[in-house]
């Protein structure tokens, strides 16, 4: 994970810091490893809602917004494998039905972002958008995690999509 993620992390960090300053909440950058999400960067201001994530930490791909974005753009075989597994229920709102998850993945591909509303903990909402390479491959996801009910999904979606596009543009820029 380190070589691929290190360059990505370094290029993304200024944009993640800007996003964190703007929202004053948790901002994360994640990549997919098989059917798990690996957090490669996390900025957590002292006033941010507590989360279960840490840099280097792994989570199930279906319970976070970043994971849903990454799964939505993963190869079909990866999607099928992830949806065929038993999905642990972290809260009463955790999506465990593969049919509902398929609809969420389709919506993420259409809208350009995904939402995880109280799926991992009962007090958090996360919104994520893809980071793409020059050939359009989704290589990572940027997310914001806030206290549920503190802000609108639409406002967060616009911010993470903008941040994801900005990071994507830096990946197309040759090293100086």
C-alpha cells in the first residue's frame, strides 16, 4: 500500500487540509484493498465528531461513504464478492441487504458521491466522492464525516466532489 498511496497522499494533502479548514470536521482519504477500505490520511480537528477511523485502519467497504464510492467503481467481481458476504450490522441503520446496496452503488455512480448515514455509528454521517486518474480509473475516495443532522448532504456533496476533482487534476500533473 505504501508506495502507491504515499504519492497520492502527498498530492492530496493540501486539498484535504483546505477542505478540513472549510468544514472544521473530519476529512479522510481512502483506497480500496480487496473488499476493505484503508484510510491513508485523516484530518480531525479537535471540534470534530469522534470517529472509528485512523490512518492505516481498515473498515468494511459497505459501511462508509468512501467505501461505497470505491465499491461503486470497483470491478464487477469485487462488487459481487463484497455483496455476497454477510455484512455486519454496526447500528440499526447499517445497510445489510445486497439489493439496497446495489441501488446505493448505482446512485453513487450516477450522482458522483455516496452517503453513509449512521451506518457505522449512530451519530455520524459521511459523504464521499471519487478521486480519479487521468484514464478515469477511481483510485481513491475523499470523504467528510460530520455529526448527523449538523449540515445538509447536498452542501457536503458539492464540497467533496470539488475536492475529489482537484485531487484528480493533481494526479495528471507530472512530478516537478
